[in-house]
C-alpha cells in the first residue's frame, strides 16, 4: 500500500478483509492520537482521584467530621483553661488547628499510592505513553481539593462558634492558599513512603510517627514561650510552626514576611527532595 493511500481507500480495503486483517489495517493506516501534554495527563489522573471519592464517599470523613470534632473538642475542652474563655481561644486556635488537620490528612496520599501498587494498577500506568510523573502529580492534585474542602468545613464551624479573622476575606484566602501550597509539597513525603513500604497499614503507621510529633510539638495550641527551653529550640525551627505563624498572621491581617519565606522555603525543599526520591522509586518499581 502506497504512502499516499487515502483514509477512504484504506477503509474500503479493510472492509473487504477478514475481521483481524480489517482491524489491523485500520489501526496501522489511521493517524495516532496526539500524546497528551503533561498538564492534561496530570489533570486526568487528578480527576481519577476525585472519582474514587465519588464511589467511596466514606473517604470524606477525614475532611468533614474529623476537622469538626477537632475544632469543637479543643476549643471547649482547653479554651477556658488556656485563654480564659473559648471566645478568645478560638481566635488563636483556629488557624493552628486548620494547619494541623490539613497536614494530617496529607498522609492518605501515600495510602492511595500503596493501594494502587498492591492492586497492580501502577503496572498499567507505566505502560502508558504519558508524562512519567503524571500519576503522582494527579494523586496530589486530587488531594488538594480534599484539603480545600477540609479548610472550608473548619472555617465554617469556626465562624459559627465565634472566629472573626481581622484580615477579612483576603487574609483568609491568602492563609488557605499558603496552606494548600505547603500541603501539596508535604504530600510528596507520603508518596515516597507509599512506594517504599509493602502495605497500607505500614504507610499509616510510619506517617503517624512523623506527623504527630511535628504537629503537636508546634505552636498550634500554645505559644512556644510557655515551653521548656530545650523544647523551644525544636518548636521554633519546625516547619509546622513557621506555617502556623504565617497562616495565623495572614488571617489576623498581618504580612509575616519571615514566616511566609520560611514556609515557602520549606515547601520548595520538601518537594525538591522527596519529589526526586519519589520519582526515582517510581521508575525503579
């Protein structure tokens, strides 16, 4: 068949051939669809992550009921003892508990990665003619919507029980945007664990061992100045402390330049280091 054969002539020849030869002629002669761009491939995998939530809505428990429980429990349990009243404490607590809740649910990214590996789904992804990091980036993009939902839920509950951000709408939006950027970068740690560890239970266990010290040993609940000196040295240099201070400042109407720089710097370093390790593990898996 000449290279100048038209599409119509090719279809006429294929229709006259047996079924197998007909299919082969059509596949060989017709133009291949263009390879998807990196952005399109990543968005497609992100949409896949959202569809998984649609079919298993119980996954939304950690971004709805869990944040509500944390806000109410810490506000009314410790507010009177730590700040004299729940009304005063919620102004200090909510930005911190918002950071804590969203950072804690980032570990489910690693669990999802590990589950797909166990089911053999990743073997199929590796054979596709797509941008190599697209499946990983897709997971993270899908989870960003979960982080956003958790933020909206917590801010709504906070407003109901008395939280009044002096920074207004712009301050709240800036704080949430910074939190989403940091959480996207932080999630790369759990994709690495999802590829390294054998079971989703082990991913959960290791994630808890990392997240709990980072979130509780910070300024989420109290100021570092109330802590012993040796503990302040750790807390004051924790990435979570810098992030909480930046989000708290933005929602209060300030622009804490130092904490913003530290938060974005930590996010860049985490994504650079753990993103590279994740992709190395993914290519060797």
